[in-house]
C-alpha cells in the first residue's frame, strides 16, 4: 500500500516534534544523573530560595574534572599541614640563644665590653648615668649595663646568667662589691639567676681572700672568676687571669682603630714616660738614668709626685700625642708590674719597654711572672731588669731604619688585636661551658 506523500510528511513532522519534546524534558526536568560528564555544579543565586523549596533555575557551570580537582586540593592541604607540623617541630628543637647580662660595676667592665667584646654602647656620652649595649655571639646574646644609675633592683632581668664586674683593689671598693654579691646571692636563692660569673679588678698585691667564700668551689654561688694580676688562684678551670687593659675610668682612654698613618708615620722621638714618680721607687732610678745620659732630650717625660684621680681632656690629648709620636713607651713598675700604660702603648703601636720585676705582695712568683698572661700570649715587648740597661737599648733603637720600625709597629698592632681576640674567645667559651654544660667545678 502506497502512503501518500502528504501523510508521510506529516508523520515525519510529528516524529520530530515528539523527539524534541522528549529531549527537552530530559535536559530540563529529569534529575537522573546520566554520567559524570553531564553533571552540573549548582550555585546559589543572589535571590536565594523562598519557602524552603528548590529553586527552579540555578546558574550551572560544567566541571568535567571536579573529582580530580577535589582530590588534588585535599592532597595539597594534607601536604601543607604536614609541612607546618614539620617546621613547628624544627622550631621547637632548634637551640635557642642563651641570654647573658653583664653588669659593669667597675670601670674595667668598659674594657671588657668595648675593647675585648667590641660591643656597642649607648649613649656615647662617657659620663651618662645609664649606658647599655647588646651583642650576639654564636650561642649567646649578651647585654651590658653600666653607669651610676645601674643600681640593685632596677636592672631588667631578661636572662638567667649574670656576669658581675667588680673592683676589689681597696677596702671601700670591697665593701661596695660585697653588697652587690649579696644582692646577686639573693637572686640565685630565689631562682631568678641560674649561673653567675665575676670579672674582678683584684688587689695589686693579689690579696683577694674576701671573695673566696663566694666561689662555688668553697660552697658559694660564683661559678667563674676572671681576676686581674698574677693571682695564685688561677687554674684555667674556674679561675682565669684577666688583662688589666687601658684606663677607662679616670683617663677615659678610648678604643683606638689602627690606620695607615699610625703605622707608617715617622715618629721623631725615641721614647716617653708620663706618670707618677713614687719616692724610693725604680721610677726615680729611671728619671736619673734619663737625665744623666742626656736621653731626656730624645725622650719626652712628664713626672709628677702625686697620682691624679681624674685627668682632663687636655692631659689626655697630650698623653695620646706622646704615645703616637714616640717609638718606645717606658713602663716602670708601680704597685704592680702590670699597668694601664702597657696596653695604651700597644693601642698606638709604641713598643712597651717593661721593667720585668715582681712587686711585693701575694702574687704568683713562678718563672713566667710577672705579666705571665702577656708573656704566654707572646707579647713583643722589650723586657728590662734594670733601668741602667736603657741607654744601650736606646742606642740600638737609633740604628733601626724606618722600614724596620714600621714593620715592628705593624707586628705590635697585629699582636694586640690578636691578643684581644684571644681574650674574647676565651671569655665566650668558658661562659658557654658554664651555661650549656653545667657547673665548671
């Protein structure tokens, strides 16, 4: 039976419309998920949904890689959390810098801080009531406080290790130092401070028995003692010898940085001695030798009968000029063989001519004394046992040419810088030993 063309055309039209309606229904009204590729991500519209119903139309964004994206983000977050936990553990296990405070209650503390440790100090005004500075070493953060305003109970206690710098030269200074030790002892007993070391400007006769009971070895709390002069207590275990250094108190001698002119200058005078001449001392012998041999014309001298407790800016300038223009600095013994003049001469490259004689008192009298600390460090000084030997030494000095004098001056300045570095390393090493490995004794 043959179908008329008109009916066939209408049948095709009907089938097309029916298929289109079915397709439209499947796309817009069916909730069945056919496959992952056809799934849509529904986003909330700005109008929201009313009456708790389902919004009839939502903004759809096709994301065929949704599963991979969710899995990737989850793995990324897990890695981030694991890294944070790792870094937190590293931070907990990282060794913390230990904080050590230095209280400078004697002028020698300035030599320790500025000349040995080379730490900054603010304000720069040397007569300020309160001065402080901070310095970081490999394992220790040092802070330094000095000045008349640094009093008991008014220093910030951001530490558990303390280095106390004291003066024990005379009875009045000893009484003052004892009060500070008693204050620190109370801090130890209250667990405010765990470790204590002392840098002591000791007696010039090495009579330091007053501090003995405070030492850990004798049942006290002071674990380390750095003491000036050739004390027989020095054992390089809990008692160490410390250099006297320059006069930072009454003379306010500054830190001198070497420069080419300081090294190569043609110094017009042979030697110098500016200081106090005590009655019946070897200093009187020195002055007599200079006058009798006519050497006082080639050596600048400035003798005075009484020691001046405070120099002026003018006298300091004259003294520094004498050191800078003289090839040799004469260093006769005083109450002790070790004197500020030795270190001040080294600062200017003026070779110290040192009287190698042990002074009366309780200081060690071994084969390396006096000045055993400097001798052990190889000090390039000229040692003399009698000032009557001086004319021959100065005659030899005249025979040196400029190149030889410059080379000797350079070696002296290099030695002094190396000596200070050695003292710095020793100081830090024994403090670290005390802090990180328990008591020294």
